[in-house]
């Protein structure tokens, strides 16, 4: 089976791009990735969650492929709520592994600012169970808040300990030109910020924003023909799922699908958590990051927030968590996020990430969540 | 000369929220003596997620809980209301489904202003006596409307009551007789597309409330050969806190026999549940052998007068479900502004 | 959210009556009902009417409500552990945010959940409220 390499990446700045639609955003990221790779994609996989509910646009594969100069190629959309981007990379990875395709472009794109917050909040809640959660008004932030309170009460974690994560994210994002929010905040700012869904506050949540990210995955066949060889390999790509409805989960303080996906990805890549230099993990809400750090094997259960308060995972530490600023501050154009993460880690391993750099990073990991822990995608990337 | 039907069980529901009469006085610029004259200090109002169906469900749920019967044995669900959530589409089927009574049952919504549930009660008793059904479920439930600024606002309140009707050998109160008295009297009405009822003010009293209740009660006593002294309790429809006392006086019932079933001063007039919640409250304190007069009234106009005799089954039933007073006492005051939001009185537009 | 007559009808029994399923293989119950056991995958399931009382396991108070819920803000949503251990996600009604606690006893009530405008359907469902009344069930 061929190895899979990343031959090009492209990002747009995350933000309120009132002047750009789905196609404009997708094109900007895709053109950068194609141009950087110097490879013509054979197929396109689009990662997107809400084009149907917010733009009334389906058929996104053909729509984007044939709008960005890739007329005729096979193209389709992959949807796994906020995990759509990661799932799209996973699908493209397997397409290449299968030997059928040699160069697959993945574009994650989301256009969230066409509507007011209440409408976007309803659309996002479609990640949850429509008949038994969304119907009752349980917003996505609300469902994550249920997990946050449960976790804090179970492990006696204080509000203060939870606040270190967003502070670190905002700090990391300052240097990232692609980030939506580039402003440092203090612990007190988090604790004084408006309550969105108690105990989740504004500064525990990712903002609403538009963005697109692209990565071009290629097989060994393509690499052998390139003058300038890509230096980052997708060494592990795995996905696992859990019930969409929170009610049928084993426990509210865990995301077992993350551990399952990570276990597979680690095995595929032949690495262990302690080998990893840089991670980009899904922190749509502070609690997501905390639980992921534990599920991925970077902190013991109940300890991640406490370790963060002691300075763990900051730039200079191993692993460095979310040097991009994460979903919290880089932003979270939902269906694009998983692709942003992969592109950012690729740049870290290549040494050309234009923000906080992780020196001599050899191995990186991304983890993207769809739903409140129901779709989990983990990628391990290696410098070759 | 007891008949072969009666009340097997009862259940009530009063929403948690209360609006003080003084809020209405202040908002609409009324004379501050009005609440005292009406003998209504506050009224029960529904939460934003409540309507006559949800309230009726809870009252019926309590009645079934208290009766401890299999809901499938209920053969008729009659829902009396003048605040139907759907103008066309039965409320009774929602409740019957939620209780597990469906599908082999009669079910319908009845309309006769505040007397619809009472008509349902009469019919259900008759269906039981004729052995058409084993048990009947009768529900009275209203989120009563009043034009903001209308004096009706002091009293129009929200609440529900339900009865399981069955054979007399299972009854906590056996039916002794019933007498109905109706005429075409336009004292209070609401046209199809109107959000609020209109009424004849003073005309709602003498020719409507008083003459119909008196007609029914006198007819009942005459047919059964009973005098006011033979009754231990008298429960009348209670559009405010004073009419029931006055009609009682005119019929010869002393205040002490009326007060136990007089709930309007505490929660307002719950329309289809008005006299019937009073009846439920009386069942929660009456002793076996006591006789209860129940006389609901509905505008338009009509009244049914019932005589029930309490059996010793009543003692075992009281603690089996929340009592009327449990609901009356569990209360939380809201401002008029919050009540208006809960009721959807603000005109909002969608995003 | 547009309410579909067929969908309202299909979901009415589990929504009104808290009908879940019990697995004949592993014995665990779940809600909402699924075609296979979420815990062991078995398809041998029986319908069960779940208990209508339980305790709050976790809760949130949502201030940024979704479209259609402004009149209920702040909206309290909880995970309730029913007395048989089954978990349900549902709104908490008739309660002030400051009074809600984890571990609080709650009971199921039928409430109005959504209106499809003034002319469309009304969706009913089960929500929970603090057990304020003394229930003696037997
Ligand atoms: C938290 C949230 C409700 C805030 O929305 P809002 O109240 O409508 O906020 P606005 O867009 O009006 O922004 C108000 C201000 O706060 C800032 N802001 C908004 N969200 C922010 C956030 N999450 N973090 C920091 N600042 C934020 C804005 O930049 C704006 O400041 P400005 O006026 O200087 O530009 C919304 O961002 C949200 O729902 N986020 C979660 C998204 C989500 O669920 N994603 C999927 C999860 S997988
Ligand atoms: Zn099982």
C-alpha cells in the first residue's frame, strides 16, 4: 500500500468574510494548495457541514470542483458535523491508500456569517439528535456545557483551572495571520465574559466565522515524479464514532471515540503520545480540549485542566498544544476546521508555519470532533 | 336511591405561577378596591410551555395515578375547554395518547363555555351506567383568556381537573342525581377569530349565572326530595369569589358549606375547571356518607347540579396523588410583563 | 424548525410517554429508542415505559438560545438519570436557574415544546420539573 504525503496546503484567514461566498473561500484555499503542490488533483473531497441549512446549497463536490477549474473530476462532500474537515481528509487518505487515486484535493469550507447567531445556533444544533435534542432547544453549546459541568464537578476542577486553556489559545493566535481573533486575554476576562450556556462562557467558545482550508494528498507514484519532494507524510488516519445523542453515552466526562481513533492512528503511525511534538486539537469549547488531552493520552483522566494551570502544553513544552490558537482563537469555520488542523501541523513539521513555531517538530497530531463527541477523527503526521 | 355510577378518582393541576391582582390594578389604572370586591387576590397563570392540553394531561395523569387503573380500560376521554390549542384537531386525542388510553376509546373536545367539562361528566356517568364503557375520563382545563384591560383579567386563570368515572361499587363518590338547566342566554361569547371573549357585564349575573344555577339546583333538590340541610358541602361555579357565596345564600346554603370548595379567591377562575377543582378539593376532605352538591355553570347558558354521596373508598385515595392544595401552595409570583411573555402577548417577528 | 405531521406522529409515543428500550442481551435500557442496543449492539430489544422520576446528573442554563426559543430564555437543559438509571436529555421547567442543582429530584411532565408559527403544528414532549409535590405512588 502506498504511503500518503501532503504536497500542498492552503488557508484563508478565518473571519467574517461578508464579501465571499462558499466558492470564493474554497477557491482561495484550493488555489494555494494546488499551486504550492504543483500537482493537478484527480479528485476533490469537500469537508462541509452547513451549506445545506445556511446556504441552501447541496451537491457541493461538483459545485466547487467545477467552479475552481477542476471541471469533470470526481468530487463529493463529506459531512460529519464539525468533524467534516477531518473526515474529508480521512476519506481522501483512504482513496489514495486504495490505489485508485494518486492525488486528492481536500477542501474544508464553511460559510457561517450569512445569518444571525440564533439561526446559526439552530443550524449547528443539527449536529445533535434532531428529534430528541434539537427539538427541545438543546443547543450545541448547551450539550457541551452539560459535559463541562459534569467534568468539573466529578474531578473538582475549578473555574480558574478551566480558564488557562482559552488564555493560552488567545496568546498563541496573536502571531497567526490566519486567526480570527488575535487578542490576548487574561484569566479574569474569561471568568467575566458573558455566559453562553452555563458554565460555558463566551471566552470558552469558539467564535462564528467563515473560512476554508485545503490540503493536497498524493501517493508515492506522484512523489516519485516531483522535483521537490513533500516532506510530510500522513502516517496515521483513523476515525471512530459514538452515539449522536448524549443520553446513550457511557459517561459525560469522556469521549471514548477519541481514544479509539487515537489508538488506531498511533498504531498505524507506530508512535506513542510521548513521541508527539505538536498537536492541533478540537477546542470548540474549553471542555473539548480538556477531555481530548486525556483521551489522546497526554494527561491522566481528570488532570488536564490542572496540568494546563501548571503551564503544561504551552509553546516550548512537548507536545505544544494548538500553536495556531485553536478553534478558540484561530476560529472554527466548522466543516473546514479539521482541514485547518492538518494544514497547520504540516506547516509546523515543514517549519514554515507563520505563527507560533514548534522547533524541530518531527511528529504532529490533529484531532477533530463532530458532534459533542460522536465523530472523532485523528491524524498523525510525520516529517520524513 | 343512588345510581350505578360515580367518581372513582380525581386529579387536579394548577400551574406554578401567580399574578397578583394589584399588578393588574396598577397596569390598567383600576380602582384598588376591585380585587377586594371580586374576592380574588391573585390568579394562577400558565408557564410558556403550558396550554390546556398539557395541564389537562397532568390532571388526568393524577386521576389515573390515584385510581391505580389500567388506562386501557378507559372507554371515553372528554375534554372540556374554551382554550383549545388547535381550533380544529382534538386535544382529547393528545391526552389519551400520552396517557396510554388509545386507541379503543371515545375521545372528543367539548365546548359549552365553562360548562363543557360538566357536560362531559354527565355524559360519562351515563355511558358508565348504560354499560357502554367501563371507565370514563373527564377533563376540564383552561388557560382562560381576557382582553387586556377587561375586568375579566382579574379572574380569568389557568388550571385543570380530571375525574375517572366508573361503576358505583368502585366509586369514592356515588352519583345520586343530576339536573341540567339550559337556555339561550348570550351573556358571554367569543367569535371564531377573536382572541378574547366579550361579555354582557352585569347581564352575566342575574339572567345568566344566578338563574341557571338556581334553576338546576332547585330542579335537582326537587327531583331527589332533598333540602339544603341534607348537603354537607355545596360547590358552585366560581367566576369570582363572591358569586358562589351569594348564590348559596339565595339557595339556602351557609358559607361554611361553600368555603371548602371555593378556590377562586386563591387561584382565580379556571373556567372549565372552576367548580370541578372545588369539587376535587372537597373530596380531599369529605368523610364517608357526606353529601356534596356540585353545580358548574357555563355561559350561553347552562348549569348542571349533581348530588354525590361520599363512600369510604375516599379515604384510601387522597394520598395517592398530589392534592389540590399541594398545587395551590406551590407558587411563584410573576410580574405582568413576564406573564405577558409566557402567554405570548408580545408581538415578535421571526429572525 | 418546520414541524412535519408525519414526524410528530412517529415520535409521539417515545416523546409523550418516555418509551425507551431494554436490551434482552445486556439488560441495559436506553432512550431515545434505537433499532439496536447502543451498548452491546443486540437487536433483541423490548419496549419499556421508563420511570417518570429521577435526578439531575448535569445541567446547563442556555442564554444564547436558538431560533424559536427566545421566550424560554434562559433555557435550562439537563441530563436526567431516571430511577432505573436510564439517561434522558430534556429541558427543566417551572424552575429558576439559581435553584437548579445536580442531584436534584425531578419528575416528568408533558409540555409544549415548539410551535410551527401561529398556523402550523404544535410539538409536545416530555420535560422535567423539580419534584415539588409529595407523591405517594402506591
Ligand atoms: C459564543 C457565541 C454565541 C457568540 O455569538 P454572539 O453573542 O452573537 O457574538 P457576536 O458575534 O455578536 O460578537 C460580539 C463580540 O464578541 C466577539 N466574539 C464573538 N464570539 C467570540 C468568541 N467566541 N470568543 C471571543 N470573542 C468573541 C466578537 O468578535 C465581537 O466583538 P467585536 O464587536 O469587537 O467584533 C457564538 O460565537 C457561538 O455560538 N459560538 C459557538 C460556535 C459553535 O457552536 N461552533 C460549533 C462547535 S463544534
Ligand atoms: Zn445491550
